[in-house]
């Protein structure tokens, strides 16, 4: 692999420092998330980023991340990671995903001439699985999200492992969203963020901090992956059910959980938990506003109502709309009609 790019990865947990230009998806000693020094600034691969920020009403705006090329904010991280992988000399890519990262990896691998193998849980969105295959990636279905991660890990030595919950490269790409938003909204704005692996939450937090601004971060989580429980203030709980409709929010034990909690607390924010029973109404609200987004993205509308009812939504507010509903045509039809 090439070793002349000048960056260094290191582990804040155990202190390991890798060789200059060496890539690992996680710490080779303790398997913790890595940090990076000297990463290059890279331009977009397919025009990812610079998404619209539009008015919703009542002091609320929506950041339309679902308009990225593959239909999710994950394009920021995948675009950066895979361009660097290509520069490092890799010719194959592996990733485990609940769907959006897998599709993003498939699309950007095709663009950059990389062979991609994508491991997804069997319950992942059928629409996403179809598109991953259509983009030319090899799709492997696993029994669960955790099993998908184990299968991908077994191939990490021979291929570039995107490893979006642990890799600082993916997080570096998502930081562009935080920098972007820092130029669009005033300091002190409240941002509602779907949170599972933590890359979106932390990318926004780090990017905003780099720009010298501060946002109040409200994490929106599923009951099935309520990792922030007991670590940050709980601001509300709405809807019963296990969170099966929120299939992009499945990672129950994110590797950067401690940092996620610190970012939320430092920002003066908290968490709202949205269950299945609140999802149909949230989807209908989003559609009535003109936002064709997936259920996991629509959860921010349910969280918004909880905060409004409690009177704890001061000032400007931004909803981060993470994934496109075009991958969920049949499900959205049922949800919008009240059939679920």
C-alpha cells in the first residue's frame, strides 16, 4: 500500500500509533476506535455535500442530507474514505451495514473502480438490498447486525474495511456536514440528529467545533438501540414498540459511545426515544411537508413534537433528514395510508 500521504492513525484508549500512511479500521491492540492526525482535505467524488437547508416552519429548518448521491448522509463518509482507499492502493472494499452505508459503499466503489462486498442483516430494507446489488457490489445477508459485523471483520486484512463506527476516515468525511451547518445556522441552534453508530452525531459535533461554533445536540434513538440510556438527559419517550420500523438505527453498542455521550452533554442536549407507534404519524408529517424520507429519518419529526409539548425547544432548530424514502416505496405507502 502507498505510505506517502502523511497521516498517522493512533488509539486514544491504549496509545498505539501506526506507521505514517498505514490504515487500520480499528486499533490492532485493543480494537478501539482510532483517531487521525494529518488527514488530507479531499474534494467530493460524486458531488456529495452542500445539501439544502430549507424552512419547515415555526423556527424549524431541515437539512436535506437524503439528497446526497446514494440517498443518505453516509455519502460524505464513504466518499472520503474510498477516495483515500484508492489513493492508498486498495482494489477491494468490505463493509457491514444496516443498509445506507452499504449502498453508499457500493455506489462510490463503482465510481472509483473498487470491488465491494457488503454484509447486511437479513431484515435490512429490501429496497436498499436491491440497489446495493444493482450498483455492482456483492451482497451477503447475515442473521443480525452483529453477525454482519463479524463476517466483515474476517475480511478486514485483505480489503479496505470502511468500518464506519470506528474509522476516523469516515468521521472525517462526515465532519464536512458540521462545518457546512456552522456556516448556515447561528451558534446555540438546536439540532435533532438520528443516532445509532454515532458518526452523524460526532461528525456534526466535531465539524461545528472546528468552525468555532456551538449547537445543542438532541440525539434521536430507537428503543432497540437506546445506547445513550443513563448517560445523557432523557428529554422524552414517544410511541411503543421495539423500533423495528427504524431499521437504520440498529447499532446497540456503538464503539464511540463514550464520546457520543460527552458530545451531547457538552452541547447541553439530551436524547429522545421514538418507538414504532410514533413512526407512521411522523412519516405522514414529513410527507405533508414535502420530505420524502425513510422512517428512521422521520423519527426526528416525532421527537420534535415531544420537545414542543414539553416546551423545551427554544430558538432555531434544525432537523437532519438522513436517508431517502425512495428506498422504502412499499413501506411508505402503507405508513402514509395508516395500514401499519
